[in-house]
C-alpha cells in the first residue's frame, strides 16, 4: 500500500520538478521547505513505527503526512507555475 502511494507521489513530484526551473526563487524555496518538513516528519514517524509497528497513532500520522504531501503536490499542479 505504502509503495503505491509513494510511487504516485514520486510521479507527481517528478512532473513538478521538471517545471520548477521556471519558478521564481521564493516560490521554489517555499515549496522545497514545505516538502522537506513533510519528508522529515515521515522519516521520524517511520522510525518510530519500526520500533513499535502496532502504534496506531503513528500509523495514522504517516497516513496524514502522505495526505498532506499529496495535497501540497496537487495544489502546486493546479497553480501551473
């Protein structure tokens, strides 16, 4: 399940990265900062889940973070920068 989600998000991100060269510096920095925060949180939650795979709170947090990442990418796609 997670692999499919990650693959879909990576496809969206690849399309966005192809257009990023046309963005102004501030827009690129803002996007990269938001994406980095989400990725750092995902890494942290996954590490906690490795220690305790049955932790329902962190399982939900991972799902929420993937949803947040998907929303960020979809918002950027709609902007057509």
